[in-house]
C-alpha cells in the first residue's frame, strides 16, 4: 500500500462552503452587529436546544474553557472546597477547577468507558467535597445514574464536561440534561464547531440570568452591573459558522459511523487490539476513535505512534500524560499512581487514530495495514 503524500491528522474541521458563508457574512456586515448577542447568536442558541434535546436552558460561550469556568462559578461552590474529577481528560478540566479557587481531587476511571469510575468516588468524599465533575470522554457517557445517586447521598453538585459529547444520548435523552450543568465545546476539532466556541446546558432555568451576567462582564444594561463577570460572548461570525455547520453535522456523523464500522471490522481481527464499546443505551457522538494497545500486541503504543508518524499518519496519545502527572498537580495526594491504577495503565496503551468523514477509505485501509504490522 502507498504511503499518503500529505499528513493525515487525527481530525479535520467541518466547514461550510465559502459561498454559503459569504452570503451570511454579507448580512452580518450589513447589520454592523458583530457581537453582543446578536440575531445569529440567539438563533444558534435556540437551534442547539432542539438539536441537543434539552429540556432546560442553553447559553453560548466563546469557548468551552470559559464556559466550564462559569459552570463552576454559578453553582456557588464553597471557596477552597474539593471537586472530584478524572485525570483522563484535557488540561482545561482541572484548570477550571483551580481557576475557581477550588481543589481538584483525582478519581480513577473505568477500563471499558474510560470515564470516571463511580465505584471509586465515595472514598474521595470528605467534609470539604462540594461537587463531582465527570467527563464524557470521547463521547462515551459517564454512569450518570450512579453519579446522581452518590451526589444526592452527600448533597453534592454534579458538573459534566461534555466537550466530546455533542449529540450523545443516554436512553434517547440528550446528554446535556444530566447533572446540574454540562459544558459543550465547539472547538474546530469537534464534531460540531463554531471555530472556537462552547455552551452550557442546565436544567435549572433560574441559573440563566446569572450565567448571562457572568459571560457579559456582569452587565445588564448601560447603567446596571450586577455581577463580577468576564467576557465569554460568542460573536456573530462564529455563530453564523455554527448555524451553517448544524446543517452538515448529521451527514458528517453518518460518514463517521461508516468509518467506525470499517475500523471495527478490520482492527478487531488484529491480536492485541481492544476496541472500546459503548453500552447499548448510549448514542455515539463519533468524536474520536480510540484503540487500546494490549500487552500481547506486536509492539508498544509509543512505538506504533512513531511508526505511523513516519508514514504521515498523525495519531494522538489521548490522554498522555495524565492531568495528575502535570507539574501543577502531581504533588496532590489524589495524583498518586496507586490511587489511579487503571488510568496509569491505559495512559501507555490508548491511541486515537484519524477519524473524520472525509477520510478516504484507502487511507483508512493503509492505517489498518500499518497497525497490523505491515
């Protein structure tokens, strides 16, 4: 098989046609409203509520990190209190905890879903615990029922980082309906994007006013400032991209579903490869395609990463290093490797391979060919 003549990356951004985008830009430029919750922004909020099957409210943000920071802020968690979370996530998750003057406490993950393990949560709960922050990693849903049971038992708030989980569902219920608040990311690498962007979904509509304030400097009108807020607003140009991409993402999902089927059938035949499987009641977001390189595979995960890189295939070691390995967190008691045996095992075994709708099947075949040791 022939090596690709250009780099093949782990994902490729979903983009509207320039013709369609230019049509919308002309309207925006004519209106001269480029930001501050304009017509495109407000229309995108409404459409996303429908697409995500939300029963509560949704608020747009300029990125997922700012959204998650505000999610933690609006729940009014006690300053200095502890938030139980996972080390198997992007850096923004624990960073947002710390930026709110809260303390991350790392809990181990389940091997099948790589989401936070509910059976390990209770041992981390202390009198200082205020919340649980789960991550629907790769779009694989957390065990929301068990987490909710624990939260109610100890009177804790529940936040979900749903950055990977756009359009994921549990029992046909939109994933943003669970917990007290969920954050979605609309970064260019995500299934649905606004180039940069994000949103908060929350069942309690009473949070809407304060979330609006926090993302808009605390300003209500020309003469009234109600909160100490920051700038978290999504602009009209990015909202226009989002509205156009909403017309495209279902087709993108269908393409990814077909690619997943090909990968599943081909890679499952290779000794030493484990393909994580979703529970039957969970609808996949098709955000990433992770594989686990087991001990009986013909080489190590790191060596496979290097081999593929040499032939223009750029994979990602999601997530290596663990957040608990970072210099800023490694000295936390909960970051001890003995506390996180599953995460520390998998950090050297998981590899996410190129996964997007426009990936040619010939390239997917080449990737599998190389993974098989050819």
